[in-house]
């Protein structure tokens, strides 16, 4: 864990970005127990940056799977906007494939939704004290196939991985282009590149690949 420099305020504020109301309610409960007075909610990724500018919360609890923009895209936009906030990733996606990416993109914590809420409490406490909160990830248990596929996944850029997830969930090139503000041709190029980089015979196998590696 490393210190992170942020100014403390008299009344702590937070933004929860998650498309599931039950999850937002549970996180709200945890935040209130941790002394947060002002708690805002976003149910889609494209709301986050605007709400950060409007409310300037100290903490963002961010899911990685959301409508419009996913969490990795949101992290990139937060970084580009130069907004000052602590980001805690709270997601069901496997940390083996996503924790390091979130760390590089500027997140200060990664908590799995499969853990009990005690882990979320600890992560919030760590971040508000100026530290990061990440798990040690096991690698020895990976078999050769998993290890080689993880290496291929690690070689993808955040944008490539985001498009890969959209494709695996069944989104069309047109729909992906609209969400990510790309041209249809650009998405098609990414799709071709992904099939080559992941060693797949066609896009039909993309969903199986993603499911096998817990990317969706």
C-alpha cells in the first residue's frame, strides 16, 4: 500500500456508480457507516464524469460493468479530465484480469463483490487514510492454457478489452460504435484485430473465450 495525497473535508462525500439498485443500497449503507454525509448515485457510465464535476465527491465506488460506458472507460475519462477523487473499483469481474488494469488506469482499490462487505469497509478506510487497497493474486494455480490466455488478455489495450467484452455480450458493431463514440469501421477493425490477437478462428468463439476467462 502507498500513501495517496488528498485533502480531507469536514463532511465526506461519495459517488456510487453501479447499475444495480440493490448494490447501490448496500454500498450506501456502508458509506453511511463510514461517516459519509453526501452520497450521490449514477446508474450508467456516461453519467459519472458530469456528476464528478457537479458534486466533486472525494470517493467514487465504481462498478466495471455498466450501461453506456464500462468502468475501464470511465477510469480513462476521469484520468483525462484531471479530476481529484479516490476511485474504489467494486465489481464482480475477476481481479486476476482486471485489478492491474484498474490500478494502471488510476483506481486506488479493487474489491470483489463476492467478498463480504467487511472488505469494502476496509478498502474505504484505507483510501480515506491515504492508502491503496489491492489483493495479492495467486498465479501458481493457473494451468498452461489459462496462463497463455491470460498473457493474450494482458496484451490487449483497455479499449480492445472493452470492445471484446461488448462483442462477447452480443452487442453489434453499430451499438459499440455509438457507445464509445467510434466509427463503425473502427470497431470492425478492432474486432478483426481482437480475433487475431486472441488466436481465435472467428468472432463466434469470442464469447466462449470471454466466459472461460471470466471477462463477462
